């Protein structure tokens, strides 16, 4: 267990943290702490690495790549939880003024610590015979993460923030697709990154059959893409549209990420547009008719769902009292649906649509809400989606076909997560910072060129 502390610590702080940090949810932190986290040791790989270092040799890179990390975080808390400093305090530091930057800094630092820990244990065991990790080997260690259902509702409950994330990605991609021609330097960089991506995917294997099948499809598709010549006019648009038309989602998103990597001078500024300062709000002067029109335009996917079918309402989200985290229950087989979290946006909007059909279209929505305040959340959501088109997850988040793993993967991808390793439809392991520069390499030439690293090619 560990915490990211703002400023210097004294003996009193250390004693307080020693009492509270290991207790996690049962402890209480102060505004001086910005992030609280915990991690599990990958016991098998940790022992393999320590044994090698203690004997005076480097661990085999093949052993490292089978796991990818020595520590795997199982929670990274911030923004005021358990008494931590909330975001307005964090953003006083310009370098942390952005979503999850403090949390990601904490994860990067624990990546450094895991190697220090392994070397320390190796020295204790091997004495003068022990050696430290070679820098290239050290870079092969990322930080693992195990993410479950606790993250999924975040995407539903923060629609404006999610809009800004998706918009940043889409705008970055659009700026690359508009490039009229690829100069030799850009084409060479594209070929280099595509070759690296192929090597990276070749080293990515999981036990879950569905994801492994996707990986194998991706390998075949990347080999096909690598054989294509680039078009003379708008080459990146031609490439992307071809992949989008006939290849897997894995290939589509990998190519999109690769294209964004080509032009940092075009895309880096979009990272500063990923915060959300605007509040969700209701404009009570909007007419009922305008709300109905917005539902028909933006929520047609929800209107087309038959929510009278129990399969369409199979699940309900609830908050675990023991773990203080969201969980998923079976509506028609388990108790607790009366405590349901209001995360079934599609169902809620369709119910509102039905309720508004008999209301005069020219009536202000405020008049309706004065009599029916239970619909405030739904109206606010619809008005938010009108202003922020990427705000809504266009899927039935309570239906029997729900795959929470897709929600988790969407958010984790924005953190630079790679090598997704699903353990069920409800949780996944990932790797972060694998191949990233070490602390003493930050700022050196080329240190930020580590997208989808590979070691065995």
C-alpha cells in the first residue's frame, strides 16, 4: 500500500500514514495525500527475477514478457476519496492539472519502486554476487493493473468528461487524416511503428479464448496492412477508411492510435482539452417538443430496445456496502434491485419519452419537472448529450448482452494500457508503462518514443 504525498513529510505524517495507508478503505487520509493505492506482488515472476539477480545474472526477457510486471495495482484512488485531497487541490500543480495525472504519476513511481525492491531483496540474498537490473531489462517491466466493475459506472456518470476524452481522440485523428501527402520522414516513421506494432502483438498472448482469437486475427490483418503501398493523396485517410471498412475493431483502433503517433506537433495539444469544467445542467426554458426531438435523434438506439423483454433488463447496478464499489446483480434472480443505481440510461430515457408523449409540445420542460421531479436526471442527461455529442454510451447498460469488459477497456485505453488480459466479462488485467523511459532517462532524446514496445524481434 502506498500514497502520493504533496510536499514534505514529517515524523507525524509518517506515523499517521503508517496507521492508515495499510488499512485502505478502513483508514482515513488527509488533504495532504493526493493518491492512495495498493498492489499485489506477482510472486512467481518476482522470485524468478530475484533468484537470477542474486546469482549474478539477468533474468530472461522471455520470463518477464509472460507476465510483464512485478507488481499489479488493484486500486488507485484519488479525488477526495477516503479524505484524500480533491482535484482542485491537485491542480494547483500545473503538471498535474488534468484528469488522472496524479494517479498516473503515482503508478509510474511504483513502477520504479518494484525494481528497487527486487534488487534490494536480491542483494540481501546474494550479497556481493548480486547484480542490479540492466536498463534494457528494467524497461521491460511495466506495472500491472487488475480492473473490475468499479470503473465501469465512471464512464456513465461523467458524460461531459468522457465527451472530452473521445473528442480529443477523434479530433487528433481527424487532423492526421487531413494530411494531403506523406513526406519520406512520415512514411518511414509509419513503417517503423507498424513493424513495432506487429512485433508487440506477436508478444501478446492471453488465456481467454475470445480475446486470443481477436489477437490472432489482428496479427493476420497487420501483416496484410504492412504489404499495402500508401496512396499519394491523403494517404492516412485512405488507409484508415480501408481498415475501417473491412477489418476488425482491434485493427481499426490500433491503426488509429498509430496514425496519431505520427504527428505529435498536430495532436499533443488535444491532451490539454481532456478536462471537463462545465457542469451538467437543465435549461428549463427548453420545450417538451425539443426534448422529444432530441430523444428521437440522439437516443434512437434506446427507443428501439424492447424493455418489456426481461433480457433487456437482466442486470441492475448496486453499491457494495462491504467494498464500497459498484457491483452487478441479476434483477430476476437476486435480491437488491430496489437499491439499484440509476445507470440504465437507455431504459430511463425511453420511459421519459413515453411520459412526455401526452404533454403539450410547446410546454417548457421546467413545468413538467415541477410536477414530476423524478425525471430531472433523465432530462439533464438528454440536454447534456445535445451539447456534448460523445457524452453517451450508446448501449443498454442493464441488458443481458452487456459486456462490462468493453467499458473497462475503453477507459483504460486512454491511460495507455496495453496487453489486455480479460479474466471474465467483468474484469481484466492490463500492463501500463511497459517500455517507458526510466526515471533517469526522462527528457533524454527519443525517451518518449516507446509506443507498443517489443523485445523479441
